[in-house]
């Protein structure tokens, strides 16, 4: 729940990419810790939606991410949309079949409980009901093997979800779980946890939440046809949806079909034919998808610095208390470096977070208050240093990374470098490119003969084809070929090495293209930021100009005159124009406005602003100047000597110190300078005097 609240604003691309990176890390950790393939994405002990205990955080966060509003257009609507006169989404087809009086059931007992046949229970004998159930099962088979398969497999999942699926599949393959069968069987077995997420994490919750997601599919129009049909209990739409969900759960191993009757065995065969098709669908979704989550995250961090909109997170008090407990309990595991900021706030001093009792958390939940936390998404403006955390895979300030920067280094390795090519591959590749003849060998032995002929040709003195560099490469290539022949290496192994090199280059080329698109997106964000600043300055200038004169727009004045109405600001504008104040004229543009006021010490004493004077001079010979600047105030004590004045002491009070003084109790005093006071002020009277000076009173 805490994770969902922290990443609630998934419409923001930086938040979305951060959440995707979190999912990747969580998926990788769960796969690494799984004891067997059946433990990967295990959503519960009993099954999805049946009250089982949750076991996989990744499963439920993936489900939350997929069904979030940010994916309603690309995922929810293709499944759930229904339109009058058309059958676009899968839900449309379910509705059509239900309206044709079809009753779906996974067993005879389920069939008898369907609201559509309630009237038949009293009229039909057991044999007739069994016959009806058999016919219903046959119609259900037609639906699954035609419209369901066709519609389901025709929907393309959102790109970010497909990237996480592809990453999960690769991580499962690398884990090398014990799987029997051929390579194709191994691929399908490794894909089964992903199919479980797609069906039980995406599709089944959508069906069971038809009221919620059906409305979203209709672009927020909740008075939709689907909602009306769901309300018609006798139609049995909700029953058919639930039976389809139960069927899919049993196909994926949550429950078993009844093998003791014909209908149960038929449903089992339907499921056995459906599962490979759904596995192939998942495999197809993971093909040709570039995993650019970290690249997108890097550039979304850069773009965030050109976004003037503040980023906030809302967290209830109870969640903050639970988060505090979790941090204190797990800080030894969470600490990432010697100067970890989170570890620092989990200490034992007064400024550290504390551990709260269960009773305190419950009490906070009963009276929850939302706290607004402002995220520092433009952190580079304060400290121009950035690195890629190897643990999180996210660009972060060095202080929050497990790998610190070197002294004097501002940026870590934010961009991937192209990996080195295997020596044996590079040798043969260069020979194939530079050879003067066309190489046609299919075996190492014949290729060795062609290399020898080519070497003899390029080292022949006086020939136009003489090439010392190529001759050296051919010699190295011959040594490699002799080694291959001696070790009985298969030709396919070298071809596989070439294929791996080409794939590596294609991937890096795709990565460079991603970088180019990312740089362009940052440039666009910068241009938009510049325009926003220009617009803000234009509005600021307009507001400032209006505040100086209060002159209303001519159109507004004309309408008021026609209606015989006197506008309140007209009189104020006339008074300002008549007074011709210098401070409101254009002449002050570019000048500073730091008020200065000078008062005789005798006057300050009489008004009780100064309570005690420790200056070794007559009060009538002393004046005190208050100069307001930068939010604070400079106090200058002037001493008159005959016809001249000299500066006796300058005292600076910062803005922060002034804020502290404003919180003082009534009657408190303060002496300045602090080390050896010359004047002791009444704090309340001093603050009042400074306010009058700022207001020009």
C-alpha cells in the first residue's frame, strides 16, 4: 500500500519510469530467491481472488501497474469496451453470447446455480439438466476456440509492461530452473509465470471488476450499457463472467476439472488446447521490444529539471508510522554506504525517527491525516552531480548511490559503453572484409586452404595485392583454424559467435537511437521551459505594471460606463495618478528598494523601543539607522561630534534571526551587539518598528 501511494502519480513519466525500474528490481530479486519455477509470481496459497495469502509482491504490483488509469486506453479498453451494434472488445463478445441465452459453467453444480436457468430447476428432471449442461459446454467450447482466442491474442499490451515481461523471461532463463523436455518445452515452461501474471493479474481482475473497469473503458461514462446489463441478474452476465474466470484459473493450475464426467473432460481438453496458444501470445508480446526503461528514466530525470510543476506525494499518518517502523527494523539491510542519509535518521538522537507501537499505528489510522511531501525532483540545481546507482539502476545524487564518485568527479557512467568483441571473432571478421578473393568454404579444413592461398597471394613481392597487415591477420587466422581443427570444434560454434557479435551491435545501435531520441526530448523540454519562463515574466511584468497604476483595461471601463457602474479600482487609480509617486513611476525600473529609516536614540527610549542604553554618550547625540535588505536588517549607531557624525557600530540581523525574534514572548528583550550589548531592545517594539519601516510608515 505504501508503494502504491508513493508512486500514485503514474501519469508523470519520471514517476512511471521509476516505478518500472522498481518492478524490474523486485522481479529480479523474487526470481533469484525462488526455490522453483512454481514459486515465481506465486500470487497466493489458494488462488487469485479466493482469499489466499499473498506471496509475490511483484505479482500484485504488476497487476496494479497494468490496471492503473495510465493504461486504461491501451489495455483496459481493448478488453472491456462494448459499443451498440458492434463487438469490439472481448467483453462485447461475452455480452453477445450471454444475450443469446448461453449459460457457462465449470461443473453441473455451477450450472444449476446460474440465475439464467432458475425457472428450469423445478421443471426439468436431472437427465434434462445434464443434457442442457452438455449443450452449454459445447457452446462454451465454440466461444473459447474461436472468438476468445482470436480477440485475446489480437490485443497488444502496453510497451512498458512488455518490457518488464521480457526482462522477467530473461531472468527466469538465466536462473536455470529444473525443467524437463526439449528447448521449446523449456521456453514455454519459463513463460508460464508470465502467463500467470497476464491472465490472473491483468485479465481476471478486469473481468471480476467489470463495473469498475467497464466504466473506464467507456471513457468514464458509467451509465454504460455494460453497467445496465450487469444489473440485470436474470440475464446472467455476471455469472458467465465468473465462470470464465474460474475456467481460466483452472487452466493455469488453480483448481482441477472434474474428470469423472464427459463435460469435465471436455473442459480440460479445451484448457489444454488454449494454454499453448496463450503461451505463444505471451512469447510474441516479448519479441522485438527494446528494454529502454533505464534509458527512459535517465532522460525523464533530465526533463524533470525543466518542469516547473511541483511534485508531491500524499501519505497518511498511519503509513508514515509504518514506514518509520519498517526503516528502523531493516536499516542494516537497507543501508547503502557509510554516509547513508536514511541510516542517519534512524539513529538514537532526538532528531531521529522513532519506532511506534501497534497501538499507536492503529490510533493514527483511526484519525488519519494526509501529509503533503514535496519531492526534490530538480536536485541538480543544488548539486550538479549525478551517477547511476548499480543496485537500483537509477540515476541519483552520489549520496544515495551504492557506488560513490571519485574525488573531483561530477558524473558517473550514465551511458553504456560498447562491450569488447571476442578476439577470435574480430580476427575472422577483418579477414572476411579485406580478403581479395571470395571465400566459399563450409568447413574449417577448406577455409584453412583458402586462407593459405590468400596469404601466398598477398605476400608475393611486387604484386599489387601485397598487404602486410592482411598477411599478419591471415597468419593469426590460420593459427586459430589449426586450433579449431585439433580440438574438433564445430563450424556452428564460430557462426554462433558471429551471430552473438552482430546481435550485440544491433542492440547497441538500438541503444544509441534511444539516446538520440532522449536528447531530443530533453531539448524539447528545455524549449518548453524557456517559453514558460517567458510567459511567466510577461505575466509578472503585467501584474507589476498594473499594481503601480491600477489602471483598468479600456474594454472593462467602456462596459462599466455603458452600464452606469462605477468600478471600485477607478477611484484608487485616479488618486495614484494625481499623487505622481516616484516609487510607482517607470523611472524606478532596475533600482533597488531597500527602505532606510533613522531615529534619534532619545525618541527610541521614549517609545520604549530601546529599554536600556549602554553607550558612553548623551542620548541626544546618538541616532540609530535601520536599513532593510535581503530579508534582514542592518542597524547602524551614529554618534554626533560637533558638526559631523561618525559610525560607532554596525549590527547585522539576518532574516533567520528576525524570524526567531518574531516568535519571542511578550515582554522579552534582546541586546545588540550580542557579545557586548550597547543597546537593549524590546523585541516586540523592535519588530513593530522594522515593519513600519518596510511599509514606509
